[in-house]
């Protein structure tokens, strides 16, 4: 219905006029009209086309408002609204979106402190300036900070690794309750999506146990900040990290069916349900049914089996071919963390890492890797303390010494560097130096906003250099922060094959670059992938796990990923 749109526009006009200190009667007429139109049961557009006079007959809608409604129906907006917006700080409208802040408060804050955006408002509230304004106190100040946090929380999705850590702790806690039979997290987190809207957790209940006890235990979790719902079968909380968690309690015989249903994706669920329907079966969160008869639901495997399919891992449940592949037994033999033999992207404190080379090497050896590549930044990356050729050659000597130390331990340290790809596609080190490296990623760290043509050429030029083995974080995106560079990915994949250059799946939580979609396309074109943690401390070794999840979402198998190869095979791959 267009009613809501019209109401929103009138509300906003009233708000802006109020902040601008306009005539109170005029402000009131817009706000009132917004309310009247929002509450109208009939669609204004339909009425307008049948009999426009009827709109004029609505109380509170005069000639002026009528012609604005007419404008909105015809053009999607009205002149007054557009004019007001053009001469108004957009940040002030953002401030209006905060819970508990209306135009009066925005006006007060703006006219007294000159604040016209949320960021400044938060700073000012934290510094205790808001409480000095007439009619505002410490309480209002706190409420403002809280609602700014809420706005951030709801506008940004949580990075998967952060949600994963929270969910694992919470599941462990829930399992401590002796009414709980089994507990698992589901949803996008179980599918390992790179960002998570909320965490969905399922509990199966012990025989004759009390679900209320489980719910009471759940909401009493130490990291609970807010309780949104507290019912016998479903409760929701917000954790202090800002992540919302939904908990559902089901019977044991439905646990597998519920786990499947709440793992999603929705598109996958619908496809499974439609497929089952053709065979006379009904699938829902309680089980698989033939008529009224329950035939499966205890485990997910049972559910898949009942609809005639092999088990499909959660990472693949996107309804983009996995069901067809399952039917024809052509599902990928998905890569696992155990397949990984080494890490080819690691920084030390010689550039912007936080541990010395010896420590990085020792920790990688202890973790069971057979090889790592040390890849500190190159000279142009000044902020990252990039290495000059002299410093890099010194590091190579240190690596030689370390390799002697580990000689009989089946562990090798490879010489490398994360070499900047300069704007013209040339590399940050001369070829003689590149030739002395075993393996290294070349990455873009500057001039992100080039045109698609320029950026694609820049990267392909680097790929053509026979010393370049890997392109690091190929699209450069930073989740919740920076868009990928504008690239012709088809051309990049083709060049990767032509010039035998691997593409990195950078496993930093905020990068996860390439994405699952691109990984699958790269694989289809025949390009090879390397999963690198880009770690700056040995504790970041865990990032490899996140990289593996994304690789599995991208249909990758062991052989698609070069750092599953034993060392000799890896090095031989780039010789040919
Ligand atoms: P999120 O939280 O936005 O990252 O994404 P999900 O996938 O976790 O979505 P959420 O939390 O809304 O719901 C969890 C799962 O429940 C979802 O993946 C599939 C299932 N689901 C939710 N709503 C529906 C629905 O209307 N139909 C079906 N078939 N499944 C649904
Ligand atoms: Ca979810
Ligand atoms: Ca949910
Ligand atoms: Zn980098």
C-alpha cells in the first residue's frame, strides 16, 4: 500500500519543520495527516483513481495535502519534501531514527551543541555534554548511548567467527542443564554464512522433563543483556555483544527435522519440501509425514533419507544445485580442515605482525603444519612497516638458519613476502628479488577506486609476471566496511588459469575473500585456490577453520586448494 509511503513522507516533513522551528500549527497538520493516512483501511491510490474527491473528504486532508498526495502517487515523492531534504543535514534525520529521540530533542541538541550526526552525538553523550541541556539528564544521556548501540547492532550483521564463538559457549552452557537432551545451533551460522543476522539454537528435551526449566536456565546466561521473549517453547535474548539468540525447545523425535528446518536456508527448505510433496510426503519442523503418519525426524540424516537423498552438509544448503547433485550422487567431497598442510600467508613483527619470526615458525610447527610461507609486507606498504630489499634478504638468511634447525622434522619455512601490486600492475620488488622467493601472494593495497578496466588490467598484469604465484585477497572487500574493488571476475578467473596463478581465499574474518560464489566460479573455470590466514599472531591460526567453511560453501574439494598438497607437489605445481 502506498499509504505507508505517504505517511512516512508527511511524518518526515513534519519532523524537519519542527527541527527548523517552523509554525507549530503547520507541523501538527503534517504529523496528524501522517497518522490519519497510516490508519486508513483502504488503499489511497485505488481511491484516487476511482474518485479523488473522496480523499479531499477525509478529515485533516486539505487542498495542499491532497495535491501532495497526488504528486506522490504520480512521482513517488513531492516537491516540498525533496526541497526540505536538499537543504537539511541528513545526519539530523539519522538522529531521528534513534529510539526515544524526537524532533524536539534533535532541535535542542542541534541548536545548543551544533551536533548534526549520530557519531558526534555519541561522543558528546559519552563526554557528558547532553545532560547539561535543559530538560535532559543523565538518564536521557544513557538512553541515547543505548539507542545508538542498538541502531548499530541492528544495522550491521555479525561476522560469522564472532557469532560462532558466542554460540559454542552458549551451547556448552545450555547442555549443563539436566532437562536438556541435546543442543545445537542452527540457522545461517550452521551454514557458515560470512555474516549472521541472529543465532538460532535448538534443544531437544529429556523424557518427562520441563521445558520451562530449560528456558529459565537459558535466560539466566551470564552474558544476557536483554530478554526479548520468554515462553515455554521459544525464548529470545540479546547478548552483551549485541547478538540476538533465539532458542527453541522440541521433542526428541522432532530434533532432526527442526534442525533441518531452522538451519535453512529457506530456499533449500522449500525445495526439499516441494520435492517430498511429489512423493506424497510432508516435511516440516516436526518431522517427515506420510498422511498423518510420522516416518522420520529424529536426526537430520533420517530426514534426508526419508525424502530419498544422501546427507547434504549445511554449508551447501542454498538451493543452488545441491539437491540435484545429491539426487545424482555428485555432491562435492568437501574439503576439511584436516586436509590443510600449511599456511601461505603469514606476517611477523618485521612488518605489521606481532611476533618474531622464530615464534611464528615454532607455533606453526607445533600446530602440525608441514610448511608455512613467511609473507611480510613489501616496501611500499609504509603503514605496515613494509620491508626493504635489504631487510627482506636478511630475513631470508634467518629463514635458511631456521630450516637447518627444523631439517629433520619434516617442516619447511618458505621464503616470501606479501608484495604490493602497484597501480600500473608492476610489483613492489624487482624480478631478481622475486626470483629468490619460494612462494608469495601479490596484493592490492592502494588506489582501490580504479575503474573496472584499470583494476582488472592491474591485477592481470601482475598475474602475467611468472614469479607471481598467488593473488592475495583478490577483491579487497572488508565486511561491514569496504566494498570490493570493481573487477571483471570472469577475466580474473581466466587469467588465473592461463598464467597458472592461484587465487587466495583470505581467511581473515572481515575479509573471507574470495566469496563462496566466486570460489565456485573459479573452480568451474579450473582456477586453483590457496587458503591463507593472513595471520598477524599465531593465535590467528584458527582463521584457517573459517576459510575452510567458506571453501565448503564454494563447493571446493581437497584438490582445488593448493595448500592441501604436500610440499613437493605444491612447488612443482608452479614450476610447470
Ligand atoms: P540470518 O539470521 O539472517 O543470518 O539468517 P537465517 O538463515 O539464520 O534466518 P532466520 O534466523 O530468520 O531463520 C532461521 C532458519 O529458519 C532459516 O534459515 C530457515 C528457517 N526459516 C525461517 N523462516 C522460514 C520460512 O518462512 N519458511 C521456511 N521454510 N523456513 C524458514
Ligand atoms: Ca539466524
Ligand atoms: Ca532467528
Ligand atoms: Zn594484504
